[in-house]
C-alpha cells in the first residue's frame, strides 16, 4: 500500500542538513558548526510547489486546500522531510553510531545528499580549508551500498538454503530481505529486470550480489545532490569539478543559510522576499515602504548575497532541491473530490470550495492503490472528471488524477 513520500537529508556532519530542513519548513532544528549537532532525526513537513488542478479549470478563486495553500493556481502541497544525523567514513560498520543513523533512513523514498561544496569541512565534518567535496559523493553512495550489502551477506547462506528448499523465485526471496527498507515486490522486479541477471539466485557469486545491492540502492534511494554553501568564496571551483563528474539533472546549487537569513529578516519586517525567487527588497530599495531599515552590516550582507547567490543562481536553490526530488520520484498530485463535475466539497462549517484534498503519489501507482490508501479498499466504484468511470487498474497520471471514490450501488 503506498504511503506518503518521505525525503531524507543525508551527508557528513556539518554539511547543512538541519539548516536545509529549517529553510524548507517551520522547524527549528538545532544548527551548529560542530559535527553531530543532530543525533535524533528531525521530521518536519515541507511544501512542494505544483501547478494546481484548479488552474486547469479556471477555478483558482474557489480553491481552498485542507492542507497547505493555493495562491492563484500555485499550490503548496505538504511533503514529509527527515533530517538525520551526520554519517562519517565507516558508518556502515557502526563508526560514529553510523548503523543507527543509517537505520533512520530505511523508510526514505528519496535522499537529498547535502554536500558542503565550500570545502570548509573535512570528511568527518571538522572545520578545514581546501577539502575536495567531490569525494564525498562517491563515499556516501558507497557507505549505503556497504550497509545494505553487509546486512544481506550476513544472512546469504540461510537465504539461499531457504530459497532452494521452497523453490522460491528471486523477486520474492529478495523482497523478503529488502522489505525492511520499505521495498515492494514491484520495485525488486523492476531493478532485477534492469540488471538482466541470467543465473539463478543460488548460483550468484560475490560480484553478482554486489550488482544486485547496487541496483537495489539506486532504485530504492534515488538521490539529489544538493551542493550547499554556494555563498562561500571557495565554492566555485568545487562546483565546476563536481559538475563534470555527475549527471547534470542530479545537481542543485543552494545555500540553506541564505534562505534562513532571508526568511528571518522577512519575518522581522526588514525585507520583502518571495521564497524561491531572486527578489529581495530592503528599505533602501523601497524607501516609502513599511520595512524597517537594516543596519549597515546587514545591508552589505544582503548586497553580497544578491551577488553571490540570488542573481547568480536565480534563487537560494532550496526549493529547487525539493522540486528535483519530486521529479526524481515522479510524484504526481492526486485530487480526491466528492463531485466530479464541480470538484467541490464542504468543510465541517458548511463552506464549499474546490480541490480541497490532494496527495502526492509516485508514478506507476494505480487508481486501485490510491483507493486502497484513502478508503482502505472500502469503495465500490470510481469516477474521473465529468463522471467518467475509471478502472482500478488504470495508472495515475497527470491526466488521470482527479478521482471520486464512491461507496454504494453504481448508477445504471
Ligand atoms: N556559509 C554557509 N554556511 C552554512 C550554509 N548552510 C549551513 N551552514 C553552516 O554549516 C554549519 C552546519 O550546519 P548544520 O545545519 O548544523 O549541519 P548538519 O549537516 O545538520 O550537521 P550535523 O547535525 O552535525 O550532522 C552551521 O554553522 C551552518 O550555519 C550555507 O548555505 N552557507
Ligand atoms: Mg544536523
């Protein structure tokens, strides 16, 4: 049964994971320039910006989400975020409590690897200068592969014996091992298919098991590389190096600290700032506004951040991180409505509005899966836009995502 997608921030200590969580949510996770500021994972709700279905039907003014907001067709849909403790080299063997911290990642659907691209923290998150952050990227994936691989190899002998005894198939046997990571049989079938392994499972050698583990990790934990601290002067050369090594679609440039500073100054009435954009205005820019004047130091800081981050990269990048994660996951909004002609429903006080309820699901999920999740399977038939009958087996897509789950007898 599909559940709400969960995006987890991972990386070495002091890369900026908690700063990222705070930048994207109302959370106040502890931030510090020393390793292991975070020990227990912090969970918070962020908001993914999508184009709302209300705009498709010209009903923007009647759109009132139950959760999140919708401003003139741009909807902010809640999404679960998790900030975990920093990982250090050897984490998969338990170094720095790495085993426990890796365990916190089990149910993530997508990872955001927060990389300190300024090169001012070493492999363990301690302050330094001139560290090469490109090595962190291979290291982190390797750490996760060795963690999953270690757990599998530990039991491989008995897994194979049971597989042979019950004449099992590879998908079921592997799913039995990977279910603890929130895997599904569909997911296992998909990556096994992609790998195209010909030998039966009981003949797999070490290198085949390695390929299987890597295939599983890539499928289960698609990863966005959030190159953080782009406001730092040393970031440029490191970004150039990483950009040459990695797929362009996997990289987002960002500065979590900049976003947090702008959010704070906005809240305190010093600046006008539209999150996710490059636009920041101070009292100097709009003298006849109600904005409070900034002191000289902060005014200069804003000027610097405009040059180093906002104008150069188009924004602080933190919202793009979520956007990229949603793209990697293939998230599609599904709107459940009572009435498939007007899309409206009323709240407890009797006020009506359109498209109140929206959830994010992954591409590849069927209408029946969603019915199961929302109605617990308690649904006799399903309608799409205009009352058209929709089959349980139909896939959810951008064109098939407004649904009404009906209980009772079908209309003739
Ligand atoms: N220059 C700069 N510093 C940043 C940025 N984002 C975070 N930092 C700083 O990096 C340090 C570590 O930030 P945290 O958010 O605590 O890092 P973390 O990854 O959660 O660290 P652990 O919890 O120890 O694993 C703090 O001093 C932050 O202020 C950024 O965009 N630019
Ligand atoms: Mg932290």
